[in-house]
C-alpha cells in the first residue's frame, strides 16, 4: 500500500514557512505576509496532479514558547524511547491551554505521522533560542530535514549549517521565493532517502512532476498556437451606406480589431496561468502596443442579410436565377446577378446600382451594398511579435513560484524580440504556418501540429536564451 507523504512545515514565526508550503504545494492561495503570526492554524495543502494528491504540505503557526515546552518535557523525561509518547502527552495535556495553542497546532500533524521540514532564515544570524525548537522536533522521532531559507541579503548560512547539522540528518538551502524546479525535485528525492517507507511514493511523485511539467508546456503551446491562429484571421466589418467610407468607421473598426486581439491575448494568458496553477497572480504590462502598423482594410460589395438558400429561393421564384449557386459576395463583374434579382423583386426590370440595391429588400432584408472589412492583419511581423510576447509571458509564469505575491511585470517590448534569434529552419516552418493562416484562414491538422511543436520547443526553458 502506498502512503501519501505528508510534510509539516514548522519553525519560528515569520521565517517563510507558508512561503515554502505555497512553493511545494503549488498553491498561490496560501496566506503569506511580513506580519509575524499570520498562520494561526495548521492547514493541509495537497500537491495535486490531475486531481490526485501526490504529497501534502501542512502549514503551521510558529513556535511561541519552545523553551517552556522543552522544560516540561525534560521535567517529565522517562528516557529516549518514550520521547515521542511524552510529546503526545504534552499536547494532550495542553490542548486547551491558550499559552501553548500554537505549539499544539504545529505538533499535532507531526504526532500523526507527518515528516518535518524545519525552516530557518539563513540571512539572519543563528541564535541559541532555536535550540529548544530543534530539540523538541528531535524528540518527536519523525523524519526531518532542515531548510535554510534566505529572507534578505545577509549570509549566515555556514553558522546555521553548523548548528542544524547536529539536529537534522539533511540540511538544504532552499529559497522559498526563487527555488527552481530542480531544487524542489532534489528536496523530494532527499526526503525519500531519509525516510525509506516514503521512497517509492516520493520517487513516483518526482516522476509525475517532471511529466506534468512537459504536459503543461504542451498545453501552453496549444493555447499559444490557437492565439496566433485566431489573431491572424480576426476581422471586423461594417456596412457602408451612401458609397463613401467614413474614416471614422475605419478607425472604429480598427480599434475594435485591436481590442479583440488584445482580449484574445489576455484569454491566452489566463489559460497559461490556469495551466500552471497561478490563479491569483496580477499582471502588469509595461508596453501594451501590439500593432505598430496600420491594419489592412478593404471595401467589398456584398449582398446582405440573405442566406444562400433564401437567395436561391427568391431567384427560383422569380425565374431570374437558374440553379442554386449564388455567390454571396459579388464583385463588379457579377453585379448583374444581384441586380437582376433586385430588379425582378423591387424595380420592375430596371437595373439598379449598388447603393440603390442596398435599399431593395428581399424577404425583409436589404439585398446589396458595400461593406468595409478591416483585417486580417497583413503586417508579417505581427505574428512574430505576438509569439515573442507569449513566450516571454509563459517563461515568467512557468518559473514563478507560488509563494510570490507581488505583481508579475511583463515587459512586452522585450518579449517582442524574443523570437529574433530563432534559427532559420525553425523560422521557415513557423513562417509557413503564418502565411497559410493568412491566405487560407486555417491550418490543416499537420500544419497545426508543426506550429504547436515549434512553439513547444520555444517554450522549453532549457532551450530558450536566458
Ligand atoms: N526575500 C525573501 N523573502 C521571503 C522568503 N521567504 C519568505 N519571505 C518573506 O517573509 C515574510 C514571511 O513569510 P511567510 O511565509 O508568511 O512566513 P511564515 O513563517 O509562514 O510566517 P508566520 O505564519 O507569521 O509564522 C513574507 O513577507 C515573505 O514574502 C524568501 O525566500 N526570500
Ligand atoms: Mg505562515
């Protein structure tokens, strides 16, 4: 039977315990603050992959009266083999004593089988007041590891090591805010070596985490490919009455198109946040302009408001159109067809111009007129800019620990150039997808796969430039 590894994260108040819980459980809802005493209750945060827990972190309040607890334990000492039982006895006796509420909270999960991650702050000097805490934890007999977190710029790691080495078999420097993925994997493996019964579960947990990391990258690549496909094919259009295009309409449609692209990009970012379980992160962008150049626009004469079937019916009824093939968008050359329909229905055989035709209604809908199309974006650099921004954003999200509470700043102007260094082979493949999207408005399955693969390679941080 596999046992789910559980880690109680304990230590002095305000030393980054909750930050370590947030990082290891990938949970950005954990309460973290610079005020000591933020965590007042023990609380379990499972690390889940695909809904299944692979290990659990237990956040706890800090020690308040470690010296008094140790005095009590020593006063009742019956020998080393009874130390864990005595600790249990302490908690049972003091459960309702408000003076030891935090100690009872933090010791309870340890007494029910959790391993210990003891957190100290290596940026500040070691002090003897920590010895009582470490001694109490030793009395529990539970597997335990010390983590030297670094809150600030000081470096007292060596003196901390000399002290904690005497109480803990394994000591790691583990920066709660910046520890990268490999550090987390190392920590889990080391704990597996420390506590043999958990070795298989922790080995499996590390394998799941590594596979999950690849899967997330793949899912992010799919979302970014869809973002590019949508943004390269988006258009906005409006009817043009009276045959003249009002520049204000062009401007409005251009604005709408830009907004739609920005919204699509925002949606892609939200998806990437969800993939990486960053559910509360706030974004700040330093350069918001995606489209430096004007977007493409054209005026198209079209038949409005009638479906092909309606038109065919109308044509059949009037005898003016033979067969069912009615082109909905007609240029000057085929104007006669639309006019013919309009003539039969509305004007008793007279040929009408486009703008007059617009006034003719068939089955309650106007028959023809001009339409202004803005987009899709013609600028060939545009998809590369969008891709660069997406790669940068993904990198920030994928590397962000869940203990960070500050805004995530995306310097999009830097992102825009991230794709500049792609080698020519890859660039050609991606460019081919862009051109196809522009010309055909969609990718077939093979090309979509190529685009996703190329993006996935770009997202792979081991291959990305620093
Ligand atoms: N620079 C830096 N700050 C950190 C690090 N870890 C934690 N902090 C900060 O230290 C403060 C306390 O962090 P918490 O994780 O809330 O500490 P805690 O031990 O859970 O605190 P209590 O629940 O109050 O006992 C927060 O402002 C954190 O952002 C770190 O590795 N580097
Ligand atoms: Mg806390």
